C-alpha cells in the first residue's frame, strides 16, 4: 500500500463521519417536521461509528506503512472509546428526559449506536498489534509470538464486546416487554434488535483479530465466526421483513426498514471476518473481491433509501427511515475502506 492510497482509506471514514454530522444537523435544523427530532440526532450519532472506524483504519494502516508510534497506539483507541462514551451519555440524557415519544425513541437508538461505537473501538484496540497476523498466517505452529497479546488481554477485549452485546440484548427485551405501554417501546425495541445484532457481530471480529495475533486461531473458528456474523445479519433482515409484512398498515411496520439496513451493516462486517478467516493459512484467490461486499451493501442501503424517500412523499411515517438508511449506507461504505485495508495488509501487498 503506497502512502497516497493509505491517505484515501483513512479519509473515507472521516468523510463519511462529516457526511453523517452535516446531514444529521441539516435534517434537524431545516424545517419543522416532527420526524426531524429523531432522524437528525440519530443520523448525527452514526458519525461516531465512522470516527471509531477511522481509529481502526488508522491503527492498521500505520502498521502497514511503518509509521505507527506510541501516540497512535494509545491515542486512536482512546478516541474511539471517547466517541462511544459521549454517544451513550447523550442517548441516555435524551431518553431519560424525554417529553415526547420521538425523543424517547431517539435517545434509545442513539444509546444503541454508542454501544456499537464501543465495540468498534475495541476492534481498534485489538488491531494495535495487527502486524503479527501476516507472519502468524504463514506459520504452521500455534506458539504465541513474543510481544503478542497475553491470554488475559485477549479475554479482556472479548469480555468488553460480549458485555456490551449482552447489555444491548437485555435492553431489547426490556423495551419489547413494555411495547404494550406505548408504541414508542415497540419502535425502540425493534431498532435495538438490529443494533444488538451488530454488536454481536463485532464479537466475531474482535475475537478473530485478537486470536490471530496470538496465533491461537483454530481451523474450526474459520467457519464459526463468519457464520455468527451472517446469522446476526439474517436475524435482523428476516425480523425486519416480518415486521414490515405483519404490520404493513401500521406505523410500527415501517420500523422493519431500519432493521433491513442494520442487517446490511452486519453483512458488511462479515466481509472483514470472512476475509481474515479465508486467508488464514490458506490461499484464497478471491480475497481481493471481498471488499465488494460492503460496496454492495452500501448501494443496497442507498437504493432502499431512494424507494423509502418516495414513500415519504406520500406517508410521513417514512420520513425518518429514509434519512437513517442513508446514514447506514455511509457506515457500509466506511467498512469498505476497512476491509480493503485488511486485504492489503494480509495479502503481502503492503
């Protein structure tokens, strides 16, 4: 990877973050439609995921081009965690002081986005010793190389993402259990399902990176971790379709479109896990085609958003969905840069 390409791949997450921040602020401030108080802050918060993804991208790229230093090693993961904490606190403040159903939904969704940001920041942390992976992949033994993560460090990182995922799933069932109280619980609960699926998918990514760095990644894991991510994506996608068709004549049914977008984000994450699994001690000639997966999911999000924008011209219920799907498309495109970096760093092209 030459220096110019490295700048491009680091710029993509930042540009997508600026898009989410700018578009979210524009949605919130331009006009007086009620849905703007949900769509604006939620799209804005998606930019925080892009910031955490930038931290992951910069962490890996700097190792590939040999410009990694102590400041980057600690500063980039810390930046990711700060983005996560700020997002979670903001979300909690919004829904705890909610004086309307819209604010209640927005607060819970933003909190869930903060959970994802925290998991991505942990992926950045697990990538701080990414340079071990190419060498370990070419070896035949399972000795932990000197300087790799200790068992305790690996388990700590895995525990962080597992804990965040468990909190997200518990949050899901608490919201859905109270869906009879007010429709806002139904909407927030179902969106949180998709967010929890993404957090669970990131367990696979963190575990894959950490275990390959320690050289303890097993042949069995080559199929298990990708299957987990694909399962999470399918759960969100199929659940979303069920909600759409089960409540097609109801406002609640529109929530399913967001779940479709969140499922597509899971499929984007799968590209990273699949790539790392396929190239581990095996030759995979189609490795350079795997970055097409997040490109296709990004396009799917944007095409779906285009259709929903048309629906929004007739039914105001679709106003929020169209805008959020556009933000999710930005997340998927950001993941394209990450998987491209991984492909370059593990293929020997760096």
